[in-house]
C-alpha cells in the first residue's frame, strides 16, 4: 500500500471479495532538504497508507527497504545516466524490490496471494493489459517471474481510473483526494537533471550536429541528456534540434532534426519471456534464432506498434519496427505484445540504422 488511491481501493476490493487482507508498505526513500514529499515511497505516504488500513479495518505492516532501494534502484539509475543510458527506475524497482520482497513477506505469513494497485490483469498466469488504455501498466510489469505472476491479483485491471476515484470518494477513503503523481518517486517535483547535480562529475564535451558534422556547442556532462530531448541544451541554432545520439566513449552529444531521433531497429538484451510458447520456442531454437510478429512499446505511455522480433539466443533479440519510432534509447525497455497479452520484453542496448 503506497498511500495512494489505487492501492487503497485495491485493498478495499480484496476485502469485499472475501480475502483476508494485510496491507504492506515499503519505506523506499526519504527525501532530504525537502519539507513536502508526496511520492509513493515517502514517510508521508506511509502515514496515508496506515490511515487507509485503519479506515478499512486491515492489519498494516511497514518494512524499511531504503538500503536495498538505494543499491538496487537509485545507484543503478545514476550510473546509467553517467554512461549515456536512459533507465526506467519503476521497472528496476518492480524487478528487484517490490515484488520479490512482497512475495517473500507473503511466504513468511503463509499468504496464498500478493496484490498491487497496478492497472493490468493476470489471467491463467499470463500478464495482460488493463481495460483502461490510458492507465495500462502492463509495460512496467514485464519483468515479473512466473512464480510472482501465478500468485498476483490485480483488481484494478478491469476498472478505469475515474471509476476508482469515484469509489474512493464514495467510501470516504483518506486517499480519495490525494493527487496522482506522475513523477519518479525519489526525484519528486524536480527534473532528473537537478537530481543529478552533484552526483555525477561534470565532464564537458562537444555537441555535434548530425546534418553538418560540425561542433555547435558544448555540454556539461552526458548524464544531463537523453535521446529525444529538446530542452535544456543552451543552443541557439535557429531551428528545432533534438538529441539524436550519445557517445559516452567520445563524450559527444549528437543533435539533429526530429527525424534523426527516430529509429526502426535495435538490439534487446536481458529478455524476460512471459508467454510459454515463445519461451519454449527460444529455448528450442537456441542460437539459430526464432522470428515472430508482435507489437512493441518502448515507453509506458506510447501505443505498441507492429514489429518483427528475431531472437539471437534465449536472452538476446533484435526488434525491427514496420515504421520508425520516436526516440528509442539504450536503457529503455522494449515490451512485446500479442494483442493484450505480454509476451516478454528486454532492455534496449544498441540502435541500428536499418
């Protein structure tokens, strides 16, 4: 229970369905030098979760995972940006923190199931999109293991956000009026550049225009840039320019027109397969490769688009979109879909020119 409206309504719905429910909150991060912090893992939000549990009539447990969160999420996030990589901290958290520890706690209590407030569905241990297309969160759950999926209940997968908010108001839940946060929980209302200030060495380098090949300015560190970025470049070149590439070895930021930040093809590693038929196929074919059609999304907010996926080995593959897509970047996750079913996904490692 994060203290927000989604997990609060989830707890209520499970109790109404006859489950014996215990609310669990993880303390993941405590903002420093900040008087107000409303992220999903702050001490303030834990108080909201406690009040909600009392309101519903649930036992509530708080687990301090700040050290694990620092090591498994925040430090990898910082290291990735230092290398010119764009990570997704929510996926790191789901993979290394929230679900493993939630399942471990369930085992300690002989609980049959775990549950969260994500807008997605699990049907016969298959991960599927949530009914609310605008809120679907299946993208950030592709890293789950079968042992987690087989015991996961997601009550909000069949609901829309307005329905959830209305139910919270009707029940007078403490979280009913709490605003929704779209921020990275440990960054809050700051952008990631401000967060990175003082955490990464400022190594100035060149900014090169891909159209002319010439140097058009200088940057103060590749950790301040991500592919597709347009703002905060401090350039006056007379026309819109976007970050089209990052070369950490040469410490160069490449910029260009919008189309320069688009790509059709990239390599994917650390693939987690969720669909049994694709999983079996990749194991059977091994290094000979397996090719199949799917739709793929590289950001949680985008629509998944048609592509061909070719496996190089069990954990490595290549994605070729039918049409160029906006700003795929190393470090992002590419998630594969068959209709509303998640087949699997992995981490983008390199872009191809095809």
